[in-house]
């Protein structure tokens, strides 16, 4: 994760990202959306974190899913709110 305050994930730990995705999707659906073994075979947060910290390509996929799932909707809602206030 980048330490740039303009980074969408600024201030979020990888553990928080994984936990929120698991809470939202569950392991089975998360494994379908990001097809990596740590989500599909005997998944746990700790094993997933260990893998994602080693494999940058997998971490990027998980971070993109988090942004798409949680932050894209927030950005759209803010834009709509700004339009209504004008």
C-alpha cells in the first residue's frame, strides 16, 4: 500500500481489507472473484495475509476488488450529492 494521502487505500491495512471483503462476500464468493488458492482451499485471514504480502500481483487484485466494492459506490454517491447541492 502506498503512503500517499491521495491513495484510495491510505490508512487501511491489508488485514482490514481482507476482513471487510470476507465479511461482505464470504470466502466462497471471494474465491470466485479473486481466484487464488488462499481464498479457495482451507481459507483463513492469516494464511491469506501471508500469501498476499509475498505475492504483489495477488494483493493488487484484492485491493482493486476492495476499491470496486466499497469505494466506487461511495465516490458515485458523493458526486450525486454534490450535483443535488448545486
